[in-house]
C-alpha cells in the first residue's frame, strides 16, 4: 500500500526548505554614497555601475535623491567602473572594488560644474491668419 501524501504538511515543509536554501546562497553587496556639487546635494544625478572593460554592460543603476544620496543593492562583488552624470556638471568616472555581502560606502563624490551652460531656446513660427 503506497504512503498517503498529506498536502497540508507537504506545502509548509517545501516553503521552509526553499527559504533555508535561499539563505545559503551568497548575498549581493550594497553600494551607497552621495553626490555633491558646489557644496550642495546634486539631485537626480545618474549613477551607473559598469563592467570595467565594457561600459555598455551596466551592472547597477541609481538616481540620487533630493539629499544627493544613492543606493544600489544586490551587486555582485568585483571590480567595476562607476559613472556619475548630471546635466550641467562634468561626468565623473572612477574604478571601484565591491566587497562581497556588505555595504560598500563610497562617501561623497564631488561633481564640478560644466562651464558650457545650456542656453535657452526660443521657438518662433508665423501665426496663421484666421
């Protein structure tokens, strides 16, 4: 006679096994820091974490909040190129190494204003006669 399968006991056991197996895998790291320009936080700066030899391969992405802070999670450990960009500022590129399973604090990243400011645009068109 086959062993009767009790679904009510099997489901919680499977969930527990799944949760335990997830905890045994290596955790990704966290990368955080803040962006400052002219002594003030730079809101909406784009921060890209790229493969060091191929900048088109983006590993992580964040946008600085109103205090200039950013945070990326679940980043695999290794060597990367960090790219910080914001209109009106000179882009910053820096090589970083991410330690496994911990918070990697990058501190304050300084942006310098770009001397080439964007000029306003005026659009004119002839008015249609009615």
